[in-house]
């Protein structure tokens, strides 16, 4: 510690306070104390800068290298720490330690992401969300690297680079960013009928989640559990959000992207900050070969789900995210999720998409993090292991870029007999507790081929479309119209519509009508398209996970000079009592004089908090303020969007002219302040046909 409190004289008039007694001494990376962090070393006060200045050179040199390559996909992400708690033991099904005992907790680090955009892109494009969980178990790290959609675009990993090249910004022009509404994406999709099921999900409200806490997560592939007797059970993983499944509508999402590009990252941070911890239940679908063989699809095909109505999801644990990273780069950016990292009791199926992923992730970390020692970074280290206090891994691998460990002794090979002469001999394999691969019987010719059982590309796309709520169907059809309207090459649109005819004739007709194009012949199908029983579990709207609540949600209250103080206070209390967050919005943020002579500070300024960022909206205005605000575009838009985004609107009588100006029509969701808190717990889907044209 230094006590260096004098002012620097002779610095061109600059007089900054030097390090005070409470701060540690600033040093170079090599520990040399620094006397001046504001001026380069020069030959004379106005003279040239000297190359000798190690303090400057080191600082700039480090800065010049601060960035690492962003992830080739899922570059934009946000993460949090938390824990997983086993709520039902699976000890008879798997030896995986984290599922062995009810009540057992395992630390986790979870990262949510969008797929297509760069690291600095907005949080709310229409895109699939990554849902990657690193469990720091006592038997090593298990990475369950999933998405918020249970199927994928392609059946074989060899197509992944083409899919991603087609989806990302186009190679010559460098746009569009974080958007699939362009020629190359739809060109690839139109030629890839196996993507049709995923396209249904991608064009649905699933890709417009309200917040991360409102998403489901899925492991996608079929995995294996392996028990003490060596018996294997197939398993699919599901995360069910406690906050309920909720999405935005397209117009709202677009406006959020402009108003707050970090909307979901901010929400994650703020939820944790106020103790409203994002929570999910972990569920499993467990099945055997016999069940798998009885289904009209192949469980090794990642473009298929097992409907929950056919095989229920059994809840076995919960995940609570309760701590925000201390440092974005060190943790969120350097976190390396690797699906091949499993623990004893968890194994893989032959899904060719999964098998391809087992190679890709370690490989990509090598170029992204630059060293085979990426497992030593604190966020990646296997800290759950009992030995972790000393060293989270034990083996004879050595050296490499950025080696952080300092192994002692000569035992960098195995086996060795050094223990006989009293030397440290290092770790040894353990045939009992060590990881055992399930010894599945495999035999066959070497072939580049896809099984016949992967040939049906449309039945589950149809299942999805016919299972969701009519409001979601309309959103899906409109999304297809929007995306295809941005496709300039006409034959691509036509080819997509030809595929859609195999999904649902009504859907195809709606899209053709929305584009004002003729419907083409249906494309040929490689297998008969089945009419499977609808699966209501696939719905968001009026589905099993839709929650009518204010918990975790925000209510905007628009006030201005002269607003009724009592009405404001009681509405704020009521919102709080219902578990919500009241956000007071006003034209001027610092001080708003109220009806009783008191005043309050607003939380947000009207332009800075468009209603798209809020879950429900109330307006409490004096007659005079209303007269002013009907002429204020931002206020009219605030109310108009709340109505257009199907949100509840509460208002006092004096504010009514503002609602009239905004075109608000009476319905169940438009209420006086007395009925507002109850009304604010949901959206009003039936209003939608009155406010926009849907395909
Ligand atoms: Fe990924 N994926 N992926 N992916 N993926 C990556 O790994 C890849 C796939 C997923 O928050 C990359 O570390 C291939 C399915 C998530 O850091 C890369 C294939 C699913 C994340 C990669 C797939 C995912 C990634 C880029 C086709 C859902 C972000 C950076 C077989 C089950 C994890 C990185 C995080 C990231 C490869 C398909 C989910 C290049 C080859 C299916 C959530 O390795």
C-alpha cells in the first residue's frame, strides 16, 4: 500500500489526485510499481516519446491483444452461476453422481446465446437460443449443451458449416446481421427438406423469447444413462422454466432491439440482482430400445421429438441461477462448453449430429482460447471434484501454451515405478470408478449413407403446426411471409412453398397469399407424411407452461406533472404485492410534482422506456397533463404499442383522451386502475386480429 496523496505538479495544468491510502500500488504485469499512469516517457516536456517506456508499451501491447476470436456460432451470449439440485434420485438408472441423491447440489454455470449474430449483436433477433449448462460434478464436468428448441435443422454434422455459412451474413456484402431473412439462408433451407420441422419452430414464437428465464431448454439428442449393472437407458433432457414460457410478438421484438439491445442480458443481471433467481426444472424422458423401435421415427434423428403425451417428462431436479459473473470476459467469454465432456453414468447415442459435435467443440476451443490448456481457466476447471482444492485434474499430460500448473517430480509418464523409491508417482486409472463407455454392439459396412428411418421430413413439422394455438399459427405464417418477402430470388420462395405444402395445405396457402404468389406443386416426399396426434405440450399460448402472473414481470406506470399521488402509491404497492416490478415513467425523470404537493423521481424517461420493454402498462395523468401528452408522439406511441402488443392497459378517467388518441378500443385487457393488477397478469391474444393483419 502506498500513501501517495500529493498532486502531480507540472502536468500541463492537470491536477489529479494520486493513489490514496486505501488502494494497492499499481504495477506492471511483472510487478514493478508504477509512478505515473497518465504520461508517456518523453525526452523533454514537449519532446519525442521514448521506446524505452516499458510501462506504456506493456499497457498498450496488452490492450492490442485483448480480444479473442468470437465463437463462430453462438457468439452473442450471457451467463450466470448457480446450482443444480437433484429432487428425485435416479440411482437405479444411472451412476451419475449428480443424480444419485435427492437434495444433492452441484454447482453450474449456464450460458444463453443467439446463434447467428456476432458478439455485439442485439439480444432479440428472430433466432434459436443456445442453452448451455456446465455442471461441476464431483466426478468431473458435464456439459449439457442444448438449445431452446428440441430439434435441429440437419441430420448429419457434415452439413453444419454449410448451414451456418448460409445463415450468417452473406459472404460478399456482410449483411444482414443476426437475421435469417435473406437469400442464402432460404436457398439452403429450400434444398434441405429435413430442416422443415426446425423451420416450424424457428418461425414460431419460440425464437422470440421474452427473457431467458421464460425459455424451455432441450438437450436435443438422445443420450444414454448407464447404471451400476451396466444397463443403458435412453434419455432426452428438458429444462422447464418456473417463470413460465413467454414470448414477444414480432413488432415488439423489433422495438425492443432498438430501445435496449441488451434487453435479455440486462434482465438476467437484474433478476439475479433483485433476488428473483431464474429457475428451471430438469426433466427426463427415459426409454429403451423396444420403445424406440415402436415409434414412427428414429430416436437417433435430431430432427424429431418424442411427444410428451407419448412419453411424459419426469422431473428430476431444478436449476437456480443466483450469481452473476464477476467478469464477463474471464467467465462468460472464456467458458468452453464441450458436449463430449460427460461423467460416469452418462453416454452418447449414435445420433450422427451428436457424434459430429463430439469432435467440433474441443477443436473450436483450441482456436478460440488458443491452448490445449483451456481446461485450466478458472471457469472451465473441474472444481467439483473432491481433489479440486489442490488440483481439479490428475494425469500425465504436460506443458503446452499457457501452462498454469507447476507439476512436481519426474512422473510425467504412466505406468511408472517411482513410488518404490519414494518419489511422487502420479495418478492411476480406476477400473471401478472410472468412466465406462456403454459397450453397444456395432457392426456394419463402412458407408456414407443415411438410414431409411431418417427419410420422413414432414410428419413432425405437421405435428408442430397443428399442435400450436391458432394465434401462434398466425404468427408462424406471418413470420414465413416476412422472411420470404426478404428473399429476392423468386425460385427460392417457390421451393420453400413447395415444401410447406407437405406440412399443411392451409399454411402453404396463407404464405402464398401473404406473398401474393401462386402456390407451386408440392415437392416430392421421401416417405409418407403421417397425421400424428396433436401435442398440446408444444404450445406457448394457452399451453401448459403459460403462466398468468406478475412475478418477475414489469409494469410501467406513466405519470406527469399533477398525477394523483394516492393512485400512484397504491398501484405501486399492488404491483409489488403481486410479485411484479413497478417502473415509473415520466416525460422528465428527475422530479415529478404530484397532486398532493409531494413529488417523486421517475425510474425512466418516456423516450428511454418504450412500452415494448414492459409487460403491462398503466397511465395515471391529470387532465392538464393529458392535454399536453396527446400531442407528444412518444406518449401516444407508448399507449398504442401497449395495445398493439396485446398488453393490459390500466388508466384513470382523466387519461382517457390519451388512450383515444392512441386508438385503444375497449376490451377485457383495458381497465380502470382497480382491475388493472389482475388484468396485467396476461396478454390478450384475442385482440390481435383487431390490431394487425396476420397471414
Ligand atoms: Fe453447436 N457449436 N454445433 N449446436 N452449440 C458451438 O462451439 C456445432 C448444435 C450449441 O454458450 C461451437 O464453443 C456442430 C446443436 C450451443 O458457449 C461449435 C453442430 C445444438 C453453443 C459448434 C452443432 C448446439 C454451441 C461454437 C452440428 C443444440 C454455444 C463455439 C453437429 C443441441 C455454447 C463453441 C456456449 C456452440 C459446433 C449443432 C448448441 C463450432 C458441428 C444441435 C448452445 O463447436
